[in-house]
């Protein structure tokens, strides 16, 4: 357990900003008094690409922001790993008590996390994982089982086809993938790939749509021009799904589960986006694998357990549901575990 840092770095940065102490010394004292004794958390958020991400940032700011026992230094990486690496180096220079990292992708973290370890600053990973040779470079991780999310949505699709008597070879699926190399993309793409191999589904194309609505629209529009047999689009998040639906409708087609009559079935992940949920209510999104963004209190609990001298579990998975309004499939079983398919509009 590390001692809480003084706020010398804040004082120093403000002195630099205010012209080396020549003006406004009062401001620096206020910040020192306000934050003295608090645990300083440097949070490198990967970006603001989706509604899920905004909800995740809000959860972190609520847990560590004003009125808490913490002082939060927040940096938005704008979807660039280089920005996140710079942020971590800044946190090290500032000698924060904890570094919390939501990494944009899995690879490329060995050097900077070694620097954090050498500076004796515990690193907590949130949401996505890192692929490093030495796992002692981070204390612990909390987030979703993305592959399980993918498996659940694919099992829902499998059960739907059984209930409707649709032959597996009649499914022509495109995968709008998330940010390439991120844990969410790798897990969800793997879930689909394995199900397609197992059931004999036709994967028409896989394309990176970067978890954004605009990219989802653009990529789907292009795929619809290129292929005329697509009847399922597996969107790796809700923002992509919203974009895909806009592209489907702009092409004069219909998003819906009635694929035997020409509709294109939209599958998705997250379940936090209001517009996506309203599309589900209208029957335009068939199934959403829940991805829970509310990690602030979970990260806070991990920090508290380290503060109390404990060693938290290395990997902390969040339990998640699966959503659909379609009556044909009420439960699914994945890896021996049964899940109820929840209708998000039931009271
Ligand atoms: O890593 C979690 C994923 O990242 C969410 O599914 C997506 O919406 C976000 O951008």
C-alpha cells in the first residue's frame, strides 16, 4: 500500500501555468486544501466513441470526482493508444496513487506499464484487457466477458432459427466489428466465428466499424452495395447497430427479424443506448447482449481493498443479461449455464 501523495504536482503544474508563482498564489492554496489527504487516481479513458463509453466515464467520475475521498485526474485518449501512453507517463510524473486504464486495444502496453511498476504505482484495468508478457504489470482487471456476450447472442440466433425452421446455410451474416484488437472486438468476433463454424452459418464479410454510429452506417451501406444476400448483421455495439439500421433503411430495405420475408436481422451489444432500445421496441433490433458500463463503484472497491492491505482478485467479471422482445426464445444455455432472455420493456 502506498502513502497518499501530497499535491505538490498540482501545485507545481499550477505554478507553471500561472507564471512560476508570480501571480494568483491563492488558487494553488485552495486546491491544496481541497484535495489534501485524498487518494489521487489518474484515469486514462480510451475515448468517447459510444454511449456505452459516455456512461462508463460518467460512472467513473461519480465514483472518483467531486465530493468523494478521491482526486481524479481524467484524460481522454481519443481512441489513440499513443495518447493513452502519454497520459500514463504524465500520471507517473505526477506520482498519482493509482493508475486506472481503460485500454483501447490489447497489445502494446508492456513498456509503459513496466514504467508504472518501477514507479510503484498500482495499475487497475477497467473494461478491456491488455496482452502483456508479465501479468504482474497490473494489479487487477474488472469488466465484461466479451466472448460470453458473443456466445449468448449467437445462441439466441441459433435458437431463433430452430424455432422458425430456418436452415443454417440460409443465414448470410455480416460482422460489423468493433475497434480492431480491443478485447470487446476480439471476444465478440470469436463468439460469432465459433458459432458459425459449429452451425454452418455463412459469414459473408467482416469489417471494422470502430464502435461508432457513423462508421457503422458507412460500412453497412458499402456492404449492402457489394452483397445482395445479407440477412443478418452482427453489430459489435449499439452505436454501430443504429448506423447499420440507418443504412438498411436508406437502401430501401427493412430491419427486422422476419428474414424469411426479406428483412435484415440486427443483433447488437450494450443495451445502454436509448435510441437502440427504442429500435428494439420497434422490432428493428432483434437481440442485444448486455454490456454493463457502470464500473466506477467496482474500481473504487478494488482500490479500497488495496488500501486496506488486501490483494484483490486478478480478474473480476461482471454478470450480464441478454435482451430481446421476440417471444420465440425465452432462455438460452451457454457453456452449461442457462440464461433468461429478458424483455427490457417488461416491468
Ligand atoms: O469495451 C466495451 C465496448 O466499447 C462497448 O461495447 C462499446 O460500446 C464501447 O465502445
